[in-house]
């Protein structure tokens, strides 16, 4: 009845950032994460918001990286 998800960024198996529980009517959550030197793997993960995954929908819209 109330779809909800949590977004997480995982680097080399370690959760480095996460969103609060997000619902369909909420504004997009923005992440600003520095990649540690020597990182080998980054995963953009979405899990259910604690009430099961029925009707959940998630989208990493415009995910990208800035090299500086």
C-alpha cells in the first residue's frame, strides 16, 4: 500500500552512504561520495524500506561520476 525503498552506495563491500526511507512522493535523494583511492568496486544498491518489496519501484536516475 505504501511503497518504500532505501538507496545505498557500497564501495568494496562497505556501505559508505545511504538514504532515509524514500517514498514515491518524495524529492530525489542526492549523494556526494568521494571514492577512496584504490577502490575496486562500487555498487548502487536499492533495498525495501522495511515493509517488504510489494509495489516498490526505484530508479538511480542520472547516476554518474565527476572526475576531478
